[in-house]
C-alpha cells in the first residue's frame, strides 16, 4: 500500500492561488504538482470560502482577548493554590 501524502498549508495556498489566477487549467496545475484535479478544485473552493474571514475585524481579537484574560486568572488561581498547598505541607510536618 502507498502512504498518503500530506501537504503543507503553504503548498495548498500556493496551488489554490494558482488555480484562482486562471493562467493554467486545473488539469495542468494538477499535472505540474502531481496531485489530483479534484484536490485542486477543493483547495480553490476552500480558499474562496475562507477569504471573507481574512477581512473580519474585531470578532477574533475579542475572543482571543477574553481567553487571555481568563487564562491569566486561572494561572493566578493555580499559583495561589500551590502556595497554600506548600504552606499546609510545612504545617502538617510540624504537627
């Protein structure tokens, strides 16, 4: 059996951009890169469908900002609990 090939996101984007440009047919692009023409069409469709997400503002930034604040709070709580645990271990050894 042959192993499945995995392609990097950069390669996929380059092939999809080539397909969008229209200089070559999908068949020619597939032959140049030794991939199936259906795969080229799928990558092209994914690029066109996801292109609108590149230009959205604010929504992703707010989500990442909220997650970073939540993460900082959780790390602070972990640190506090670890200090309490250390203190309790020391006190229990003295008793």
